[in-house]
C-alpha cells in the first residue's frame, strides 16, 4: 500500500524536482520485488521510471535522467499491449 501511495505522489508532484525524485525513488525501492513477479508489473513500473527521469531532468541531472528514460522504455516493452 505504501508503494502505491508513493507512486501516486510520484506521478502527481510536478512542481518540485527534489521531492518528486525522493518519492519516485522510494516507490521504486518499495516495489523492487515486483519485476520478479511478472512482466506486467515491470511494464506498470515504467511510468515510475519515466516520472523519476522527469525529476532528474528538472534537477539538471541529464545523464541519470536519460538512464531512467531508457529503463522506462525497456520496462514498457516487457509485455505487449497498453
């Protein structure tokens, strides 16, 4: 439940890059076991990596942001469909 609450905050908080980065990282850490369960869960986590990349970009951490965007892309391809 904590992971889902943090994921919601990660997706909604677009004004403050540092706070957004913190909640996105916590959410990804709390749900780190999810990719072991199924490819569908890994695909769902792609939005968290995308949001984390946005936060990193806002903070000027371009290289880390690009890595987060690439991870989001890889995770989104984990399962066919939306």
